[in-house]
């Protein structure tokens, strides 16, 4: 009887480990969103699709930490380059107009 309990306990631990395999993989891969992934796995892992989706998510590379900040910085750089280009064109036009009027 005691051997049966031990076997059942080992089976329960292995089943839980398999169920939370995506969360364990995410933790080992040092994902930034491991808690979100673990909650997703806990809530939807009982469906095969949810478990597979969580595993796929766990195997993806880490996203950048500050996506919004990077987008803002990229937009700022693009606007600065556009402004610089427009300013350069305007200066060149004025210089060519001034050169024509001096002749």
C-alpha cells in the first residue's frame, strides 16, 4: 500500500512538471514575461492548443524590455532626420537663388 502511494506521488509530480513544462522552459531561458506565461499556462494549459501555444511562446527569444521607449526614440530620430533634410534643401535653395540673383 505504501509503495502505491509513492508511485502515485511520483506520477502526480511528473504530471505537474509536464503540465507546467512551458513555464519551466521560460524560466530556464530567463524570459522577462515568465509570470505572464506561467499564468497563461496555468489557465489555458489544460487545452492542448493552450499548452502548445504556451510552449511556443516559451521558446521565443526575449522581446526588448522597453518597446514603447524604443518606438518613441526611433520616431524622434526619424523626425530629426526629416527636419535636417528639409532644412538642408531649404538652405541649398536659398543659396542657389542668391547665386542667381547676384549674377
